[in-house]
């Protein structure tokens, strides 16, 4: 385990900069190249998810709202609750500012990537419609770019494992329930193994049901649990209103701390923010286009605008609330990382039972994230082989849930960071090359929209 973790740390140091340049540099280019289109039509995006522009005759398996809910199911979850805590633990409060900046850039990246997912849809070996980076690479760029698609899918086979979610759910259960004291006396290792097996069994019931079942479960669970979580953090902020502004000021002031003790100095701080934001909202990663590519929508720009809302909901809103609670509670000054830090913050600020409430929320988020990630992994393996073999990914996925439950946080975090960085590279290259096609479609779409309103 230690040797594997050491290898992952070294590998991450090599891929951090290519990932950073493509994600941030490429994202900034897209913002200016788009003429701020995603931001200017934010209200129009809200109207789309309300169903105002739904076309029942359009091709696809799920509605735009279901696609957004399922994509958000994979992003609004433990990335927001424990991922933010890990970021603050590793880089201090200032890292949150760089999470915000990455999220704003991510909104534009998702606009382009999910527009492309509708523009260049393909079919699998069973003739079913599919979307995602592997298809807009091969359909949009041509067969000579197929190695990029293969590289993306090979990285995705590891990146889309639910290891971080399973690990942090297990830590939550161990911290809140303390099963050896309240249930049955066993070693922590045996309890973690037991939790992993139970979580794997529950996940199996849903993931072997396919996309439609995943979309229905995610659409049912996620909006409600997001609201519960937001209400909880808003209550905390109202009860501690005098400390909210100082917490936000600390985030902004520490963001420009050039004397930071973070490894790599100031740029090390920025990279932590970029990585945790990418983990939180997955912009540039290429996961969301797999879901949005199967929306009942034949209009690429419309789907891109819907997808753009993901980073806003996930990071600008949810991550900020989490960060403020962690900072104003003082939990970030104590030992502990990941979900343990957030649990301490909620226990301190919500009358001593906040950690129990968070346990319920984490359970829902963990399950919805696992359901969604399994789907992504199946699509990667299906592209590399065929749809029949692709389904075997779910067996591998379930086994890895058990492994993650007993693994260390560092090992899990480094595995996901490396896999994500490797996925960003081919995906962002494709998006940047295909950006002119999105701009052309965007010009046509908004011209038509203006004509219809006239």
C-alpha cells in the first residue's frame, strides 16, 4: 500500500502542470472565445430545465433535468462535504477562493463539452445512442484521434471508481456511530470491511438496473438532500451571522498569501484549489458529457447551457456554504482531514447533533454518487471493448467499494487525483480543437431564439 501511494504521489507531480495549463489556460481561452455566452444566458438555462423548451420527439433516453440531476448527483456529494475540508486542511482557507475561480471557468468548459456531447453522438455495439468525450473525439476530430479517446477511457476505468465516496462514507459511519461502542465490539478494520461489503451490496441493487433506474433514483434523492444540506448550513450561518463575513474575508485574504506553507508555495495553493474544484464539479473531466449526451434534446447549445448550471450549483453555492461552516466553527484549526473535519464543524455548530444529520445526508449523497459513477465506468469499458463486456465494469466497481472502505484517505485521494488529471488532458485538447463548431452552432441557435421572440 505504501509503495503504491508513493508511486501515485510521484505520478501526480508529473501530470499536475499539464492538467493545470489545459484546464485553467484552456478554460480562460474559452471564456473569451465564447464572448461570455454561458454567463449572459444564465436565465435562459433556468428556463430550459423548467421544461419550457422540451421536445418530446427529440432523440435520447432522459430529460435535460434528469441529465443535470444525474450529473449533479455525481458532483454534489462528498466532493463538497469532505473534498472542501481536504482542500482547507491541505491549503488553508485561501484555497476556497481558487475553488471559486476554477468553478467559474468550469461553467464555460461544461457549456462547450456538453454542447459537443449532443453535437457528436455515437452508438455502441448494441446500436444504443451514446455521448461523451470518446464520441466527440472520434466523431468530431476523426479516427486518427482515436488514441486520445482510448487514453481517456483507460484513465476513466480508474477515475470513475467510487473509491473516494466509499472511503469517506465509511469514515463518517465510524466517526458518528462508533459501532464498536454502540453496536458490536469488533476491530475498526473489521467494521470498515463490513461497511464496505454492505455498501457494495446496496449499490449492486441499483447499478445493475441500467441508466433509466439510475436517473430516476438520482432525480428523486439529490434535489431533496441538497435542500436539506443547504438548510442545515444556512441555519448554522444564521446562528453565527457575525462570523460569516470574517470567514469570507479570511478566504479572500489568504488566497493571496505568497508565504503559504503549502508544498509548492503560492502555486501549490492554487493547484490544490484547482484539483479540489475539479473533484467537486468535474468540469473539464468529461464525465458530465456522458450523461448529457443521452438527453432527449437535439439542440446542442441548449444542453450546454443546462450543463453549465452544474458547477454553479455544486461549487459556487454548496462548496462555499461548507467552507464557511468549517471556518467559522474553527474545525479547520484542529487535527483531522476529509469528512472528519466537516463532522466536527457540524457537531460544534448544530447543537451537538449536526454530525448525525450530516450522516443521513452523506448516506444519500454517497449512494447517488456511486450509482452515477458506475455508469460512467461502464461507458468507458464499453468503448474500449463492446457493450456486453462493458457491463462487467460493475462487478469490478463493486469489489473496489470494499477495497476503498479499508484503504487510507491518502491512497484514495492520490489515485483519484491522478486519474482525473489524466482524463482532463485528452478531453480539454478535444474541446479546444472543436470549440469553433460550438461557436458556430451557438450563433445559429441564439439567432433563431431571437427571431422566435420577435
